[in-house]
C-alpha cells in the first residue's frame, strides 16, 4: 500500500432538500488500499459512492480523485452499484465487449483482460451464456469483471456480494486482493462484517457522519474489551439471569445469543467469568427427571472482540429498536422434547438425468433452528420446496407438522410460514395493506389482527409509516416487513430462505432476536443463508454440495471437526506471497485478510516449514505465523472443497 492518496475527501456535505444525507466527511484512500465503509441502512454510504464516482455533485466540500474532480476522470473509475448493471439479453462475452467499447478499451487488450478476469471468477466456460440466465452470484462476479475491464485506478463497490454464496464470495474477494496488489484503490461498502475484516482500513458511518475510522485491529483494540464465549445447558435462562444479577451492568457490556453459545462482551473478563459461573451454579435443573444438564456446567473461553461487537457497541443508543412490544402468542398444546416437526428420509428430486437432491435425510424438532447451507445450485431451495410441500420428491418419505401424507393440504399449509428469497410483498400496496392482506390469507382472528400488525410495525421500525407504499422501502426494512408477514399467524413450522440478505448488522441482529423468540415458543425453524457468521445462530447445521448433505452438526461441533489447522501468516510482501502460495497450494487453502494470509494446512508441523522455505526462496520473509480457530466460513469452504474432491462426509455433534 502506497502512502499516495488517490482519493481525498474534505468537509463533504450532501443535502437532499432539508435532509442532510452526508455531514462533513473527511478521509482519504491510498493507492493499493482496500478501504471499507460500514454502517446501518441510511448511513450515507451509497450517497458517498455516488459523489466519489462522479454521478452526483456534492452540496459543499472538496472531493478529488486522481487530483481532479471525479466527473473529469470517470474513465479511470470503476463502479459496481447495488443494482446489477448488466444487459440481461446479452451474453457474458457481449456484456464485456459492450463495456469495453464505452470505456475505450483497446481491442488488443480486451481478450487478455476478459480471459484473465473470467478465469479468476470461474466464468470462462460460461462466456456464451445470457446474463439473464446466470445466478445472482454469477451476475455479481460478471459485474465486477465489467467494472475491471478498463483497468481503473479507483474501484468503487457498493454492497457487491449481497446474495452471493460463500464459495463465490471467497473467489470475489481473492480477485479484489489481486486488483489491490496491482496498485488499484478499492472502496467497498458491505453489510457483512466478516468481509470488512479483509479491509486495510474502515470507516463506520451513521446518519451521514463518521463514527470510527482505522484498521480492524485498531478498531477492536479501541473497544478495550474481551469477548467471552459461554457454552453449556439452558443458555436462554442463563442470559436472562445474568442481566438480572446484582452488579451485571457494571461487569457486562453486552450479551448476544447464538445457536449453541452466548457471547458476553466485558471490560473485566475475570470479574465477568466469576459472575457467570456464580449465576450458572445457582441454576436448578428444569425438573428432577430432566436429563438436560444444569447451566452450572458452562465452559468459558476468552476471545478477542469481533468487528460486530465494535459496530453494535459504537451505535448502541443511537438506533432505537423496540424490544418491549411482545408478539401476542396463542397457547399451544405441550410437545415432547423429541417430537419431529420436519423430517426427510432419503429424499430425491430428479429432473430428467439430473439429481437436484440426492438421498438427503434430516430432522428438525419443534423449538429448533436448523440451518441449511450450500453454494448456489447445491439443492437448498429445491429441498425446502419439497419439505414444505410445494413440490413432490421423486422418491423418499417426509414428515411435516406430524403429517406423513397429503402435505399439500390447505389445512396443513395454514400451520406453516414461508419467506422466500424474493420478497413476498406487493410493492403497489401500502405497508398496512400488505399486513392486512396476509392476516386475511392466514385467517388470523379479528381479536389478534391489530395486536400482531402493531407488533410487526414496532419490531420493523415502521410505526408511523403504515401508509407508505411497500415498493419505496429500502431492502433492509422490506426484509423485516416480509418476515413479519410470514409469521402473522404464529406458524408451527417456519421456512426462511435467505431472510437477511442485504440487511445491515443491527437489523440482522434484531431479526434473529425475533427468530429465536419464535423458536423458544416451540416453532420449528428451517433457514438458509449465505452469511456464515449468521449461521452461528442455528442450533443445528447441514451443509449441501451438489444435491447431497455432506456435513451435519452444531456450529461449534462442525468447526471443531475440521481436519488440519488454520494459520494466520504475515509476510514482507503479502501480495507476492498470496500469488506464490495460491499457485503452490490448493487455491482454496489461501485467502487474503487485510495485511495477512489465512492458510489451511492438513499437517502444520511439516507444511508450515515448507511454506516458510518456499516463500524464503522467492525472497519473501515470514513476519509472523500463528494458529487461528476455524470460522464457519473457513469450515464451509473446507468441507465443500473436500467433498468436491470425493472426501468422506462429516458428522459433528
């Protein structure tokens, strides 16, 4: 990264009428730097990008790109917007040729660049396919290739990986690392904080202002806190009792519930550990016959805070979220602890000669959150459609709400909730009209309608906006409203297909709070997501590859079951080290995170020394090497790649 600034922003202000969208921004982006913008919906990130890209003028302040006004150097700036900027009826190759023409790319350079970027994105074999026939992830990768065709010196990416599966997302970011290594300045806005970890520097924005700026280590260190991972029995009860314990507000800053653990944020880790152990030890079993262990058996691990901890802690109190309005529940008959809500026994779905789903078996109990994960085309959506009775399996047996046959009956469907990948709302109806429509469809009783509509509005942050057309809502608010519509009738079983795609971290956290509340009341939840940090909220996970279920287990169990070791390594030249090692090792084993590489090795004792030897022979010095625990994304990539190579299935308790 060069000290030369290719982008300089001073006292930037942008007003829309009486609304000040951007307020006195000051920052610079250096040559060869990966610069991130994070913040909740409406923070001003897209407006800032429009000004940096020369699309709109600032109200006041100074913005320079390559020493000139952005409008005067637009041929030197690549810009990937939130909406796909592709022609759906043109092929991949035709889209690239069109962009190359309007960006004045010399004909002699077009072929070399197109092959280079398409090969890096695994799109070369599809270059004759129409853009309209591509998956969402493939479209985003093509859009990046188009943005790179003119070899821009500045690249602006506005939420580029929304809806992109983890494997494609890893390929996307690895290509960005190569681009940055070539000296391009890249600015990226993302709602995914695991992606933001890859940036050299970040700014956290809220309501048009910069709240924090610095590198990821600087932002985490500035929190002056530790994160305690707490595992054990009866975590929900433990969380409630911790907040009620004397002295908890002085020792504990935040508690976040995940599928099989609590994350406790604290400035006093030893005092917080003592408090947790004390509260856990006082908890009794549910009853004398209960086999569930008392929470007194908790384990506590001290970890560094995450970027999400920084994000939430910095904005706490600035974003109002209604957590007091409770969902008006109707009492249900008690269920036994092992009663299946959803089950599949060796189900197949075959289209001609193609096995979309191949011998999948799974089980989801009432009160459980099951995450079904996989790359695009893995068979997740087809599996969900079979499980909820929308399509029939070619063969195999299923259970839904206790029923084993007639799964398409209208009576059974009244007991299900379904939120699809596409918004299930009518854009030309108001917010209130959409909610009233779903109350009618689901036959919600009159005495409950107003209470449940009020709950959706309160928890979506849409009180007072009832008469707004739904089509005018930003994506994050629309997703929260769609979730509310899907649970209007208190379903016994809830199917959520990528429910938080494009939702900012604060809104995502609140949506998962609502999902957990339904699970705690006995609803069985089956969810798909491309965001692997989010999958930590599930109690059980299943990973699909090419129509098969190749791994199952709890989030912690899956991470602990990974073979080998994840290493974080720093080098004297990280770009050169990445290029060398990604060609020396399997490419999926090496990924760039800011100024370091994450490398997966099967035998660290022998492979680490080989890596040091290979890089030293190339004139690259190893500055630091340390082991890291596997994240779910690391685990997912490892499982998918190993399964693609024919390795055995993984099972984790």
